[in-house]
C-alpha cells in the first residue's frame, strides 16, 4: 500500500493513517499494549466499559416507548425513526401515535399488523400511567427497577443517564485536554515571563470556587447541555497544564529539539512534531481520571438540581430522588450502584493505562 | 598461572541469559577467568560486550529473574557464589567485595552528608557508632586524598566536584578493607586530569592494601597503565586473556588486534592557504546573568564564554578542547547564535550578530551542528528519512516528495548508511550508525560550516575512528569548515588544524595544532596533554581536583 501511495506523490508516513499504522506497530507501543493487558482487571474493565457505552449509544433501540417496527396493512413502519400520525393507522388524531395506548395497539392488530417492541417499553420520559400503587412504584415485572416519583421507568432512565454522563464526560475531557495541553505547551516551551505570568493566572483562576460559580450561572440562565459543558470547561482545563508544562520544560532542552532549532524549524513545528509526542504519555495517563472527575462533577450538579434541564435522564437526579424518597430504596440503591460501578471501571482502566506507560515496567 | 589455592576468584564457564517476553538474550557466553590476591585484572571490551554483567554476577547483583545462569560456577575463596543464601551473600557484598560505579553523582544519596554515607557502611558491617565511626570516616577520606577532609564531613554530594565524589565513593568501597574492588568504568564520567588523579589513587591504594582489583573499561590507555592481566571480551565471550605487556606487544586474537589498532588516527587535511574565511568572531562573549532580590537585579554574570576570538576558513578545522564546564559547547552554540551571544560574528562575509531569528532561519542551511549524544539527538518517533528530511522541509520547500527522498538517500549514502533502511526508526541502529544519521541530517542541507559538538564522545573506540575518517572524507569532498569541540585530545589531534584550549570560559592557549600538541606553552595545557596521552597527574594547583 505504501508503495502505491508513494508513487502517487503522497508522503505515506506523513498521513495520519500512516502514522497510526507505524505507531501501532512500533515496539514501544507493543510493549505498552502488553503492559496494559497484563493488568487483567483494567483490561476487562475496559471491555466491559466499552460494551456498556456502545450499547448505551443505541439506547433508543433498547428502551423506548415507540416500537422498533410496525407492519400495518401491507406497509412497514419504523416509529423509532419517523413520527407517524395516528390517522395513518386509522385513528382519530393528527398527532403522533401513542403506541402504548391500547386503542392504537388494537387498531394495528385488528388489521393483522404486528408490533415489534424494544426490550424495555419505556423511554426515559415515559410515564407509566397504569401503576397499581402511587409512584414511586417498587420493582415489578413491568418496571424492573421500579419507577421514580413521577412514574418513569428507572431502568430506562439509567440507560439514558449512563449515556449522557459518559458522553458529557468524554466531550468535556476532550476539550479540556485540548485547552490544557495547549496552555501547558506554551508555558513550558517558552518559559520565562510567559510561564511566570501564566502560572500566577492559573493560581488565581483555580482559587475561584467553581461549583458556586456554576450555581450562580445556573440561577441566571437555564443550563443546557452545552452551557454546562462550557462553564465546566472554564475550570477543568487546568488539570493537565501542570504535567504538560513539566514535559515541555524538559522537552525543550532535548538534543533533538536543539537539532531541530539548528535546522531552522519554526517554534510551532518543533512543539507539535518533537515535543508534543513526549507530553502525550503524561496526558494519556491522566485522561481516564479526568473523565472520572468530569462525570462526578456533572452528577454532583444534577444532584443539587443545578445541572441538566429538568426531565433529562441523569444519574445525579436519580440520586436526588433517592434522597427525597427514602421509603423507595430502589432509587438510591440503583443510582449508587450504577455510579460506583461506572467510576470503578474507569479507575481500573486508568490504572492499567498508567501501567502501560510506566517506563519502569519493562522487566516484568 | 600460580597454584589454585591462591586464587581469590575463579569463574568457570559462566553464562548469563536474560529472558524477557520469551526472548532470550545471551549477555555472557561461557566466560572463564580468575583473579589472584592483590592482582589487577582488566576486563576490556566495547559497549554491550558483557563486561558489566560479568562483574555484577560476581556479587549476584543481577535482577534474578529475568537474569539466569544456565552454566558455570563462580568461586570466591573456594566458596560457590551462585546459589549461595542471602546471608552468605551479605557477608561478601560490600564486605569482601566492593564496587565503585561510573557515575558518582547518582551513586551517592543527594540527601545525606558524606560522613553519614561513609559511616553507614561502617555501621552496617562493623557495628561502629558515633565517635569511633567518625574517626574511621576521617581516616578513610584522608586516605582517598580528599582535601580538608575534616571540613568536608558535613558536605552534601552536590557541594563536591565529580572527582571528589568519586573519591568519596572509593572511601565507601574501602571502608571494610575489601579483598576485591570492582571498578566499573570508574573514570569515564570524569575529566582527563581528574581521571589521571583517580587512577593514580586506585593504583596506590591497591598496592598499599594488597587489594585485588577488577577493572572494567573500554579505554586501552587505562588498561595499559593499570592492569597486570587483561581479559578481552567480545559479544559475551572472553576472546583473549594475557598479561598486559604480552597482550599489547603481540595480540593474538583478531578482535584484540582490531581494538588496539582502532585508536583514531590520521592527519588533519591542511586547508589551502588562500581558502576564504567562512566564519569569524571577535571577542565573543556569552554571559548568563545571576539575578537576585525581588526586582531580579542582575548582580553578576556567569561568564560561560569570555572573550574568544577565532576564525575558520573553508576546508579548515578548528579544534576546541577543554574540560567540562570550560565553555566549549556554549562557544559553539553562541557562534551559531542558537543562544544569545555578544560580539561581532561574520558569517560568509556578513555580520550576523544582530540578525533576528527569522533572518537567521534562512542562513541555518549553511551552518549546521552535530551533537554529542546519538541517542538523544534523534527523535525516537520519526523514521530516519523523516529525521534527515526535516531541514529540507524548511530550506528546500520547493522540492517534491521524490526529490526530497532522493536528497535524503544521497546524504545517507554519503555517510555510509544504506538508503534502503531509511524508513526504519533510530532504535534499530547502533550508536555509530545513529551518529552517521545525525551527520547526514546536517549534510543534506549542504552547509559550509559545521559545529561538531563532541561527536565521538559517546561512541566506542573503533567506531570513533570510523566517524573521524568519515568526517575527514566529507571535509575533503565538500571543502567544509569545522569547529570541532571535544575533550578528547586524541580525536582533536586527528582532525584539527588549529586548536583553542579553553578553561573557565577563557582561552588558555590558541594556535596551530602541531605547535600546541608538541610544544604546549602554559602549565595547564601541559597538564592536559600529560593526563590525556600519558595518564599522568599534574603537580598540585595546576588543575582542579
């Protein structure tokens, strides 16, 4: 492959795919992968976490109040993707069909149609109106982990809540890494006054109590997913600055960096090509823990009621409900176990990543 | 060979194997040798030949596993060391056999005073306490020639020079009057003048105390000076064992012959008399400010380079010699304006001392630098082609990908690296090959002037000679001007037309190479020459201790 690309005039090694290919097969990365796998707990935690995350990405196909597939009158309908009016099935209203309504179900089955439901017939905001007891209802065959105090299915909310927590954590981690690495790189590489002023700024910045500030912001404007993300990003980027700065301070004195400077390369190129790869080791080691911290912060805000908009599926909100409904222990227990399990998995993965990048772990 | 009962150490058929990830690496391959009481045995070989591993296995200090001994016995005074229990080994380690290492800075604990560190040995092995120990520590430090020993007891390692630290290490090793001292490259990290002092000390101590020595070194000069007998190691095997005199007079094994004949040699190419001047500097200064107080006032300067004038002509080599801290490297960096320097620099007819970075960037193609450490100067994450090509991306932006590859291939070919290997990574190459790649990176830009900053110091002796030959060839073909920085006077003699001797940032002596090597004028230069070529110490006061 690399030959054909080279003939086409493209530097195969310079393409990111080429780099990835080389990086994957380089002996040091092979050793890292072996060290990672040697930590059995972390290795399995990674697979469990990845499977749960990928499954939760398809939450709409697992827990939904709309059927996956409906055959009706010779036609095939996919209510998960398309909103069909009730009239379509011979009903009265022009609004979207409520497939949980026995009347609609009857309309469909009457004409020989079939309905294929997802595993759980509730979405995160579906209210079970047929509860035999006042909400919150205890676990039953219909609601496996019971319902919350608004009659919504806890399993469905946990699945959606897990997804939103992890996604939020991942996006926040991604952006705080970019900002943090850039800031650390600039400080470490240029040193001197840049470093001094930036460091003092960070000291002042980190002394602002972030949680209170977010609570104030939440009081003024209603926090959406992205506003929350942006506000948290203002404070979370500093986590990486220290390590990256240290790596750059060290890296700028390496001989191959001096050689690059003697060749007349620009600072930006030197930073990106020669020093950044060294700092990536420290960054990658920190990532799982930053992800953990991001998820915890979101949960804390939701618990306090200053997080995602009301009605959003959220683990923090589940915990808050558990606190408010001590007579319904399934709420508190579910929230606790899901969060504990998710955070533990990430800590285990983080430990394995740390092992993988530990240069002293060569002789094992 | 004398009677068996008198042998201190007998090693028979020793093998050492390291197993990692299922891969077996044979470090020592059926080696046999012995050391008699009071004898100095030298173990010579190039890096990776298994010298240090052999020595470490005498004290069972290797990491077991992954290390293992598939064959062989080690007898210390008739007792087997391999398989001995921990208690027996404790009695031997540090008590009967002591060791000193190459790097005196990292071998001493930076947080403890030297009294405490030497005293600790006495406490552990002899149970000595406070006053008794203090007296003994003082005695030992005086014995190893540490000046003002009494005042130095409370000193921390960073307050001592490299030579002084090595003396403290020796004092620790001698604390229990061992029968055998293993010295693993004891002077490699030291300056030549200090090296001569330490070697002299070791020799007199071993004679005085009747102590046997196992001297591990790659430097044949040291072997000739110090050892009674020599074992030559190659790839884990001992290929030749003989008395020092016989080995140097008539080496039997081809590898020994190769080692002995591989000292850097040859004569510098004399530049043509009318060769144009390529770079010159007058009264060049590099001063680093020392700042104090809240306002960071500059109270003084570290004068790293203090008033050096030099001129280099096309096809001409100026050697800069001096001990560590003399400002040689700073001079090279200041001349290329890689660090701020003061004083006029004329490069190819134009003043560059006030040029901005961006203007200098355009000139960088003509002035290049090769660094000392072939492991540190190549980025481990780029392939050889990417490393060599880097300068072309800046200075030959108009070149197509194929044209660049062709230039890289030509440069690699010229330094003796097969261009077919250009997509490999640096770790797949040996130290000498890496240094060739670093040279190719500079040469691909076709510079006029190259600063060579200790390009041979990190390399084995025979590889040094090859690199010196390569540099000379390149100079002949391209009419290059070199500023050759080195502490190794043998290499400088093989390359330089003119020599500058530096000390503490100042020029001690400057002139034609022949004149400086054959008839040095100042006491310092004389001491440097004696230490470098004869391993002789200088009279008190001329050089640092």
